[in-house]
């Protein structure tokens, strides 16, 4: 009936599903005089004629309830927006917008003589965010408008300014990622993309050796990425978890993170010592705030078995030396989903050579990817594992034999990743190869061209460096990602009581993919075994769809 629900001082967002209500009948006076009845008691027609409104009450409402004079109430009755006698009826059936309750609140503020300019300005700020979201949805971006509105309503009622609202921040980042960074309607196919080495984390000579270009005339002799789009044409990038490592609420102020100098207690170089030179105030932005892995366009669950994707043999595009193209015949190619058209063919020999060369660089990054929990949190009187991750929206890896019982529900809602259209995070099985999380499987367990592999490796180096610097900027040292009070066990080289030497459980989060890994295996402080890197497996929601497998087979 387009009326508003007002509960505990809050206007509730419209129900996402159509609600059945018993159809109401006209009152006796309107029925006898062939007048339009709005089903209020008393109805509008009787009220303006000062007549007694009598008759049926089933399905009707008592006049004065929230929204009984708002435009949607009359549109829902098939009349114009100004009243029951308005004959300017718009075409088509009226559908209640997801922010109808916010529109009604604005209407109240404008009508209320006691409302202040501060009230109206506070509303307009939130309404502007909702307007931007509605416009994006009209252009084809999926989002749960009613669900997001409920999140924003909490901050609105708490008088949190828009620039300090976490829900508004999440909405704007979601739109930036879906509508600006990854525009669906501006996604050209590029023949080649030059690798940016202006801020390279490795010497140019090493990049040339890992990713040589077959042409000696090229200035920097670094092979470009061939046949790509900005975003994949079939499968969208993995959304990432609800929150990144070391997330702090958007409204957090410096005084909310009290950090006291302790150089009188701990010597220089001690893990507990707060380095005041590292602290940054105002608080910096989290480099991983958008929660996207640098490898989110490499399929966790393979679309093509071992990268075999061509209907007929192709010549390998990789270079065996700095100036020589391989040109072996193969039916396999780079599995990165940004490739399109003819993609990038890679033979078995070149892929194996690439993995071995890049693994030497990656091995120094493995431990830096991880942020370990402290000995107290993983000790016998510490956090309950794995239940501690319930509802957080992160992927979690651990052996079921080590933690008996059915896996908890780790899934959570996220505006940032999916616009609340899907939940993210789940139990993903036993720890994966090398890193425990999915990073090594994506980077080395999938057939990837050298230009993509060097790009992702450098991006991972940057994000890890930036995430570690961010933690130090907040706390003056590296701290446990759970309690944020003590250093992780890796800060003590895994020795002694504070290094967790006697703790059964080891737990860490990845600073790239933000997944969690739990293990009772002592070797987990280093690398996990390098077996089954080519494994197909990945449970829903990332299972391969048949239309992807067949639709992505490249033509001759």
C-alpha cells in the first residue's frame, strides 16, 4: 500500500520482495455515491465532506499512519501523485524505489517547521550518495538498493557525517571499482599493453631476463601483454573478502588508536619497540581497502584444463632467450581471463621454464606475504579457532582433521565487493601449495604468460610493502592482525614462548588476497609442499560454468 514502517525511531527500508496484503473495499458512502476511496478510515473523500466514514475495515488503515499522504500511496492506488482525485496518472505500474523511506524522511524535514538547516543538510548528504547509487544501477550495475539503504540508515540515525560513514565509503568505493576503474561500457580490446617499469621493484635487467622481448629493436626489450581488455569479457574478477587485513573503521580518529612510545622499555630493533618515526597522523588509507587480490583475474577454478584452449595448434608466443621467439606448436595458452581474441599461446616447455625462473623471485616474497597472529592469540587460552572467523566474509583454509567438526559459516555480506548482491567468504579446504592461500596456485598453478606473471609479481611486491608500511604507520611496528596489541610470532623468528614455539596452532593472513590460513603443521611457518599445483579444484561459488568453457575456446 506504499505506507512506511516506523519501528524504534527508524523508518525501515521497503521489503525487497512483493508483500501480499488483503484487498480493501470502499467505504459505504464512497460506494453509494460512486466516489474514489483511498481505504483510509476515515477516507479522504468522507473527510473533506465532513461525512461519517462507515463500512468495511478489513485491509484498510487508520488515517494518520506514516506515508498515507505521500506520493507513492496515491500512485499505488492508480491515481496521480498529489492525491486521490489527481487524474494525472503516469503510464505503467508504479514500483516502490528502494530509498522510498529516505525520500519520505526528506519530505518530513522540508515540511517540519522545527527542522534546522543542519537536519536538512545531513539528509541531503546521504541522499546524494543514494542518488549516485541509483544512477549507477540504472546503467546496469547490480546492487541491493534496499539492503544498502538499511546500512546507511544506521549511520544516518547516529548522526555520522557522510565523510565518516563506513557504509557511504563502501558505496563510493564499490561504484569506483565497478563504474570507473572497471567500466563495462568502455572496455576496448587492446592488441598490446606496455608493462609500466617507471616504478619497478626489480632492476630492469632482471625484468628483461624474466620477460624478454624477441625484438632487439625494442627500447627496453620487455615483452608487452598481448590481446587484453581492462576487465574480463566473461567472468568478472573475484570480488575479494568483506574487509582487508588491518581494516579500521572509516570514522576512526587518531585518538582511537593510542600508541605510546616505549623506547625506555625495549632496545632498538626489539619487536615490541614502537618506532615513533613510522607513525602517521592523520591516519593513512589502507592500501588494500578495495580488498581485491592482485591476482583476481587468474581463475582459481580453471576454465580450461591445463590451459588447453585452442581448437587448433598455435605458435608459442614466449621467448626462449632475449631475442628469440619459441614458436613451438601448442594448443595451450595464458589462462588470465583478461586475454581475448587470439590470447597468448604458451607451450609446455616455456611454461615450465617460466615457473622455475619466477619461483626464484617469488620465494623471497612468501614470508612477507603473511601477517602472523601473536603467541597469545594462538595459545591454549587464546582465540577459538576456527570459529573466530565466523561471518567475517573471508576465505579460510585449514585441515578438517586438525579442527574436527563441520566448518563454520565464514561468509559475510559486502557492499564493497558485490553491492550486497552476494555473500563472500567460505571454507576453502586444506591449505594450498607453497603459500597456504590461493596466491601461489593462481600465479604458478595456472598457465600464465611472462608479461602477466612479471606484472602480477611486481604488483604483489608493491601491495605487500605498502600493507606492511601501513601497519607500521598505524601502530609504529608490525602487530598481530587479530588483537593489534602484540607482534606476531614471525617477529620472534618462531622461537621461544613469544615466537609460538610451543603453540599447536599457527595462523596467518595474506596481505595480498586477505585470506586466512590455519595449520597445526610445524612446516607451515615456511612453505607448504609444492604438489598438485595444476589441481582443478575450487568449491562454489567459483566453479567453472560450461558456457565459459565452450565460449572461451579460441577459433583457428
